[in-house]
C-alpha cells in the first residue's frame, strides 16, 4: 500500500541533538577524540587587545581551517557555507544549530595578522606532532625526507623575463603583500638566496614562486613542500616551504632536522632520501656534523662513456694522500715544495691528483687511461670521506630496507594532492605557501593519530 504524501508540518517545539546525527565512524568524530587545542587561546593571549569588541574564538577558526584541509575544501568561502549546512562540521566546530558562522574575511584578517605574528599554525602542528610521539607513533630512529612540487597561484602571462626584472626598482609601500614577502626573503636560503641563478621568468603576482619545468611538461610557477617523516608510521615530524630548486630543498632538510631536535629532542640514527640529497656537502653535514647515517645514493659524475678508466679504477692511499693507477704508478697533488703554499681545494671543492708525464708516455695502458691528454688527472672531493661512508652503507641490508621505507614519504605526497586537494596553492607568497603546507601536514597527522593511536595505546596497556 502506498503511504501518505509527506508534507512538512510546523511544530511549536523541537528536540534535536547534533550529537545523535554524527556517525560514530565519521572521520571528524575520531579526530575530535584525539585533538587537543586547549593551548590555542593561551598562545594567542598577548596578540589580542584588552579592550574593544569580543573577537571570534580562535579555537573555532582553527577547527574550521582543519575541517577544510581534512575534507579537501580549498575555498574559505565554501568552507563557511559547508560548516553552515553540514551537521558533522558544525559538531566538530562546537557550534549549535543557532550559532552564526564567521565570515570568510575573518580568516584572511587573522591569518595575515595575529596567526602569523604568533606562528600559530606551527604551534598547532608541533602540538599534534608531540601527541603522535607520546602515543608511540614516532620513535625518531629513522627519518625520510623528500620534496614535492605544488603549482603556485601565478600565471605565465603575468610575468617578466629575467633580463627585465629589477627587484631594486620595486617600491615596497605600493607592492602587494606577496611581493613584499618576496623582498623580505631575498636573503633567506629557502627562497631568494638558495641559488644565484635567476629564473627564466618572474611572476608579477608572486615573485618568490619558482619557474620550473621539473615534471617534464610545460613549465609553470611553483613552490616545493618539504616533508621530514618518521618511517615507523609515516608521521610528519616537520614541514617546510621552499623554492622548487635542489639547493633550497636540501637546505630545508637541514633546517627541519635541527628544528625537530630542538623542539622534540629527537635525533635519528639514519636519514633516508633520494639522489637529489646525495651531494658531498650534504653527506658531510650528516656524517661529520650531525652523526647521522646517510642512506642516500651518492651523486657521482666520475663515470666515463668512452671506455677509459674511471676514478673508481684508481686506488686511494689515505696514509700518503695519493692515488695508485691500474699500472701501479702514483698520482699526487704536488711533486715539489712551493715557497708560497697553494690552496689544496679548487673552487669546485675538489683536489686534483696528477701522474708524471713520463710515466704516462711509457705506460702500456695509456690508450685506455688518457688517450687525449699527455698525463692522467684524477679529482677527489674534499667530502670524499663522507661519500665513502654513504657508499659502504649502500651495500648493507639496512639500506635495502630503507629504499622500501622511502616510498612512505612519496605516498604521503600522493595523499596530499589527491585526497586533500592540494594540487595548486590558493594563497600567494612564501607565507601563504607555508600556511597551506603546514595546515595540510597537520590534517594528515591528525588522521594518522586518530586511526593509529587507539590501537597503540591498547597494545601498551596489554604489555
């Protein structure tokens, strides 16, 4: 039998509870069980005036921002609409049915003001990281680092060729916020000072963004998000924004390792990364200055394609500081004492070792060794000792395990772009990139904490 037609009927009184309408397995309910924002108000106290109209609760704004990055809502206008309509979002933000939703402009005002002045977003991120460590999700024994390119909110048509770009001609007082941030970060290693090379094009709207063709397709403006994860459960220990060039990305890893040790008192026994981080300077920083085992492939350009002897065919005698060629002859830096001592290293941070011309002329292996030069030369990096450490580690079973663990950080970037929707930045400038990257990493850590922390705590109690 067909039921009666359903029609809305008014009532004098309603009994309604948002709590009853949020599913027990909803992601926001599980996250609400582990998130701790109790310190937000205290952290921001000194950045609010003691007089004037009452402000919007900063914890409410933080919860709304987290909803946006957890659920992949990229627009703050749309976020306000979704929180207004979605009961689960209202419940997570501690809003009743009759409570008003903050205007979207409130987020911009606070983000450019007290949130950045107090470094509020990093405070929340580090609070979540501390919770992950306390829950046993991160031991700090093995780190993995990598960078991923995220397109900037900048258009190729609104740009200037490098030959026509002059930062000194910019008037800061008349420039947009992203341009002022660019001028402020020209001496920052993660941005302007990372490389003396000027990009082919400079964006007018976001000059700090890097013009890059790293993906092999058409070039575009972008930033890099740099992740440092603990390989136990792929928890993000730190995140850093930089330009999309190798020097800036390598420098960001150094910054993150030192910051994690300072904030959370964690020091790894090894760092896992790809070849981009295998420069001699980086390996020496890890081995000699930080005592961290580099599970990183060494950048080595000593190979030859013409079939002649490579540097690996020469034996280094550390005691006498010389090389032995395949025919048993010595290659030295200097064969006489100079009145004015010469610098050992060249500008490229290498030392040259030369054979005697007479030895090479009489050598039966000359055609295989140096067919086009009168004598053979071999260069050695001043960081070769640390490079050798990395080469020895690459032959171990632990290194083979590390290669598999490195995929965890790559998978995190895939989740960042596909699930959290961060394929293109919405905010401009270095500060905008920092805000987006750190909020997205906080959202990813919260999901891991909500999923894994209960089981880890249960295991602890059982043991």
